[in-house]
C-alpha cells in the first residue's frame, strides 16, 4: 500500500525519549505521508490493544479509513541491570498492523478498564527512571481476575474461548500466561509464548507475537484470535480479531493483502531489535558486570527513532 493512504497513525509506547514531537509524528514524517492524524498513547503493556480499540472506533465513526497501529519499546534504556527480578525479562522491539474499513467484522468491541489499587504496580518514575514492578501483586491479579475479563472479551465478540484459533496475551512471563490459558480452557499449542524468545517488550509484545504466528502459518486466514493486554496504569484491554490472509513475507514484514476484516488487518510488521532476555546465568552475570562499570543505576534514557520501515 501507499503510505499516503494512511489517515491515522497511533504509536503505543512507554519508552519514548521526548515529550514532543510524538513518535507517531516522527513515523509519519519518515514515511512521507500527506497529513494523517498522529499521536502516541502511554498505557504500558496494554498499549497496543488500547491503540487498536481507538483506531477501530475512529474507523467505525468515519473519522478514518486506514490506520496504522504500532507498539514499540526500548526497555533496555530503562532497565536497572543490578535488579535480576526485571533485567532478565525485558526486551526491545516493535510490531505494527494496518486497519482498513470494510463491511466485514474483523475487530470485536473492546473490553477495557483499570485497577486503581494497582496504579503503582508497574512504573518508570523519578528518581531512578528504571522499570520497576510489584511482581507478586500483578501475578495475584492476573491469576484471580484476568480470566473473567478475557471471557467477557469473548462474550462481547460472540465467541466461546474454546472456539478461538489463537490466544495472544501480553507476554509478561510464563507463570502468568500458562495458568491464564488453562483457566480459559485454551490449549497451550495455540497460546503465544514469545516471552521465551523476545522477552517482555511491553506494548510491543502482542503485535510481535501476532506477526510471528501469522507469518509461520500457525494461524490460518480469518481465524478468531483473542488479544489481551494488561499492565502499567494498572490497565487492561482485550479484543478478538480475525487474522488476515498474507502473501510470502520477507523476514520482518508481512505484506498487504485485501482480506476482509473490521478493519482489514492488512500489514503486520515486527522488529525484535536487541532483546535483553537472557537465560544463561553466567551470561547474565557478565552482562551485569559490564553495565555496572558504566553506571551504578540507569543511564539517561536514549530511545531509537522509529523509521516506519
């Protein structure tokens, strides 16, 4: 597709370096688009599913016809390399979809909300500017509350969990992903487990996992897939989408195909970048030692510019 067809670009990110211009504005300029609406949203790990819902609503209302939705993070800039509870989990990456108006239903109504009592459970704030989380509180919420919200998402889409072809939750960690899938009765072989290769990439984790599953052929065209994000804020958002038909992709991009969706999801893109997820303890110790030599805490955040390519 031609970039000039885009009339809405939304970037979900919690690691943007600058307050202005927005990352979405930079993407638009890099693509050479005409004059799309551009803005970022910061909802941390559920940012992508929030952005999908906003784009869906804009298209349904007639305010946009073609939207690009991006989840992009560089969490390594906000990582305390002496904190083993977080540094072994996080990764950098980006993923994107393009939604286009059609007569077919391809994106369900969103189920979203927040948990005010957990507002500080996930944070990047002064004075450290490092990614920190209350892992036990998040785990308890996910194990006791997330399943019923995911079921409600399916109800709003008019589908039972057992009829799903895929389940892509935020890639927080397997201790949450696997029990959540079991509670929903969703088999492990159709549940995304990209945490083991890409790490926790916050708002990028769902689009990266989606791109990999579609690209590998694990999700046939027009398959119902549950997306469910949760994290900082403390916020959550989920919807059921229908997967697109695709032509042969290159290693980082799934090209446009006119498969009908609510909004036809015509492009998927992922760039894992340099994930910081490591499994070797010796490797981790050497990496921490090198990082400590540079700084006792986090360095000043530096985020790469998205080029949109």
